[in-house]
DNA sequence: AATATGTAGATTGTTGACAAAATATCGAGA
DNA sequence: TCTCGATATTTTGTCAACAATCTACATATT
C-alpha cells in the first residue's frame, strides 16, 4: 500500500499567511519601516484579522518585524551599525559550524561532505570563469548550507537563516564584482581544506576570516555606491 | 514638571501571559514534553483562550515550546545531543561578544568595562573563598552579561539569553564543585585580561576555551551523577 | 502663528462562539 | 483477550464582534 501523502506540510492558515507576509517583505512589497495593517492584510489575503495577527506575531520572533504595543507592527529597519552586528553574528555561527563540521567529518559522521564541497567549489569556479553571476550566487549559498548542515545543529542553522534573510533585506543591490568573486572563492577553498583536514581551529579561523573579508568587501562596495549616488 | 510615570512597562495581556507561562516552564511547574492546554491555561490565568494562544505562539520562537499543527504546543524536551549543540552555540556567541568587547574597549567605547570586570572577578574570588555558592552563581552570570553588554549587539544578546535559559532548563542540578569554581575563575581572568588588552583574537580564543571547558566539566559532572544514581 | 484641547475615525487588544481536527471511549468481531 | 472501527468528547483553528487605545483633524486659546 502506497499513496502520495496529502496534506503533509500543509499547515495552518496562519502559517501560510506568515509565509506570504514574509515574501512581501523579502520581495520589497512591504518596505522597511512600513506599518503592517492587520485589517488591510486580512482583506488582501482573504483570511480573518486574527489569523493575520498570529502570522505577524510569529514573524516578530525572527526579527523581520518590530512590535509596539497598541501601535502595531512595523517592518524592521536595519541600520548600518546593525549590519555590522549581523555580520559578526553570522560569522560567529558560521565559524562554529565549520569547526563542528570539521570535527564530525574527522569522526566519519559526514562521509559525503568532502565530495559535496569539492563539487560545489568546482561548479563555482566554472560559474566564475563563465561569468554566470546568478549561478555563482546560488552556489555560494549552497556552500554555506553544506557546512551548516554538516554541523548538525538545527538551532544554529535556524538562527543563521534568520540572520541571512535580514542581511539580504538590507543589501538589495548585488555585490558581485569579479575580483570579489575570485577572492571569495579562494576563501572557500581554504575553509573546505581545513574542514576536510578535520582541523577544528583552522576551520573556525578560516570561516571567521571569510566573513570578515565579506564584511570589508561589503563596506567597500557600499561606500563606492554611496559615492556614485552622490 | 515632574511626575511618576504610570503604565510604563505595563504591556498587553498576552505579554503578561507569556511571562507567566515562561515562569511556569523555567520553574518546573510545566515539565519537559508536557502539553500546554490553551483552555486550561486561560482559565487558570483568567484571560481568554486567544490571549493564551498568542502567548504560546510567541514563546515558540524562543525555542521553549514546540508547536505541532492541530495537535498543540509542548514544552520543549532537550536531548543530550542538543545540549552539546547549545554549548557550542553559546560558545560561538560568547566568543564573538568577547572579541567585539575587546575591540570596543580598545577604541574607548566601553570606558567602564575594565573596572566592572575587575570588581566582578574580585567579588567572585571572595565568594569562592567564603564558599558562597549562590553568590558565585549570580556573579558568574553577571560576568558574562558584562561582556555581552560591552559587545553592543542586542540581537546576539537576545539569542544568548534564549540559549542560556534553555540550557538552564536542562541542568536543574547545580554543577558547583569547588575545584570547578577555581578553574572557572581562572578562565574568567584570562578572558578579562585579553579583552582589556584589546586583543580580539585572544579574547575569542579565551572565551571559546572557557565554554569548551565548561562543557567538559558539565559532562564529567553529569556522568558522575548518573553513576551515583545507578 | 503657535500651542493646547476636544472630538471623530481608524487600529489594535481581547473575547466568546463556531468549525475542523485529533483524541478518547466503547462495543463488535476474530 | 486483542484488534479494528464507529462514535463521543476534547482540543485546536478560525472567525466576527466588542472594548480600549491611538491618530488625525478641527477648533479654541494665548
């Protein structure tokens, strides 16, 4: 007896509403600082206000929305100093994950990690040479996700994803300059090497360095763009 | 013109309900794995079910309760492998915070940090010599909070607090053996020294080491207690 | 003109009721 | 006795209405 499971993952209306609001925010239909009107959203989405309210509340926990009692919910505005904090937080978690991945690989708990990382880096190199920036972007995310998965720490991964999304929200503009990609790729190689060597400390350091460099690249690009705008 | 502010801090009913449920969990009135009955809680607390529901939903984001659609909310059960993950996560954030604190102190952004840390360590040493374990416990928390505060990263602090609370839930039994306290104190000294020297990398390493040692001490004590139980 | 006050409208906070799903109960048949 | 299945009860999901609070605008006051 076998059948396609129906309704699996189909969850509550509130969860679907949450996903929809989340999409609206990440895709820019709702901009930073904008107020979320419960009634308006409920009409647009065709559910009751209570359901929308529940969705908004659950979003607040992820940092995408700020709640003020009796005043409502607002799309979180990320300041520049917060961006630095987000980078540091992301770096801390990523470094920890790389250390854990190295340990687990060394113990034989992640047998496929080596080939997965090698394949990813190879594809990334190909994307770089072909100057296929969108592919590079996807592969870049995959690289980090591979290591997060290998760390086998779901809560850390959840936090990492939240931080990533909030950062993504801030820097809508791509930061994909050819030289940046080349350097980033080298850093990936260094991380993968340390992890596959099973060296926890080296993995952590390489990961930390990667995020730090990423922040520097971000700041440089942001400054340049700001000058270009002026 | 001056008057006492009224209604400050008084928030919504749902927030108060959340705080109350949180208390019930942390104080053990609701045990791990137990189901949270919305109606029951609403009667006990004298608010409507919807309000309780909102409180429970907001707690889910902090990891204290797990939600299952159409089945309800359950107090999160922390497994042993999760404990290790929590230690690692806490270590990552604490190490990052110590690094940031070192940088900020070096830049003159946290002028009071040096004396605060020195005072804390001195009091801790006094508590150790007097064998006042409860005081030691409070001072230990304060030490970590001082550094988290100096890092000036609110989101990191929020996550740290969540993790800390979840860990606290798991290990009800104290782990305060005299020799442990002495070693822990030495590690604190090392951290403070690195931070006040403004050395980011050394601060991170010292913090990481501290949490790692803490985990080892925890495992040793837990194993010993398990043997004693058998 | 600038500031305070009052009032109407809009929005959030809270509740109770109904619908849908899950769980418990109980009996029939092997 | 045990398993399966129908039924009753409990519990969650969703909604609409009411109450409390905030916001915006008009009016009055200096």
